[in-house]
C-alpha cells in the first residue's frame, strides 16, 4: 500500500513539474492559453477586464427583457401605454454606453499600440512561408539557415524520438521546430507561396495572415522556455487542420549551439537539443 501511495505521489509530482511548463488545450476549455510573452499577458488582462462590463450588461439586459415580458404581458396590461418618450431614460441610455465604450476603448487602443510597437530592435529575423500544408522557415542571419516544417506523421514518432504525446501532441507535433532564444525579440516575416494562410501562436499573442505576394510582420519576445504550438488559422484547403506551427524557446547557450550544428546537420542538432530540453521536462503547448 505504501509503495502504491509513494508511486502516486511521485507521479503527481512529475505531472506538476511538467504542468508548470505545459499549456495544452483541455476539454471544454473556455480561457486563453497561459501567456508566454508580455503582449499575451496584456491580452489576457484585457479579456478579464472586459468581462467586468460584459457580464453585468448581459445580466441587466436579461433582467429588463424578463421584466418587460412579465410586466407588460397582455393579461396584466390589456391597454398598452402610449408613452412616446422619456427624456431621463434617453439621456441615460445615451451617456451610459458612451462612458462604457470609453472605458473599453482606451485600454484597447493601448494594447493595439503595444502590439505594433516593438520595445526594441529585433535581434533575430525569421521568414515564415506558408505552403499547402507546411511551413518553410528561413533564419536571416549572416549565414542563412532554411528548413521545412510539417506535421509529424504517427509512423515517424519513434525515429524522431517524439513518442511522448504529452510533449509532442498528436496533430500538433512537427518534424522540425523553430528554435529561438529566450528573452529575445524575434521578428517574423510572414508570407505564402500559394493561397492565403495564417500564422498563429496563441501563447505568444500573435496572429497574422500569410498572403501570396505580400509580407506581413509580427514580433514576439518569449519569456518562458518550452515548446509552444500554434496552427494555420485561415482555411487553406483540405489539409488546413494538419498544418501546425511549433516554436521551441531555449536558453541563449542552447540556441547558439543548435544554430551552429543545424547549418550542417539539422536532424542531429534537433535531436541533441531535444535530449537537453526534454530531460528538463520544459514543455509548453498551446493550441489554436
């Protein structure tokens, strides 16, 4: 009995350590994924802030509807009122919404400005080109690095060393993840080669269309190490649902080591990085 209890405690502790870095979608989930960037923290705050207005307004309108249905029903009010207007009510329902909209608009504009105003110059630029139904990535360094990233086939899990579905979820895991250093402002240039796609990373609070012949720019600064997942978020054909995005955030030293090795041996560099990061159970997954 003691052995069973000890095993259960160990398993719970293990899950807790993973949970600290994990953010996979859960059944009936109604909230955002845990934030991994400052922008996403602001988005999460704004969503909770707006609920303080939305919930009371919804309940108030529901109460008014119920009251009117009950108070002015035909049996209780056989002779309808012929009141044409009420100055006080008209002032209240005009001024009230204006004040509420101001309380919503000001923080909304502040958030929008922050999303389009990087606090510093980007230290890393990555070009993401969407294809039906995978992604091409190009690190625009002095010595460019390019590779393709596609959804990991179930039959390839063992060969890739990605059999742990808690860390590499079905339909979200990819063969080659994008690797970026922590606390580094990364600029992503997003485009497409065929039809309109969309680059979305929920935990980072970024999303933009990938349009053929056009380049859209987004940025993020990840503050937590881990493996984060997103997806194409624009209907782009029959395999739209099988076009995941995976970004692995690591330390500066790990990134530099990976980048140097990836230029000549990408699969080997990825496996070496996985051996280092997965051992620390630093996994974070965010769905669309």
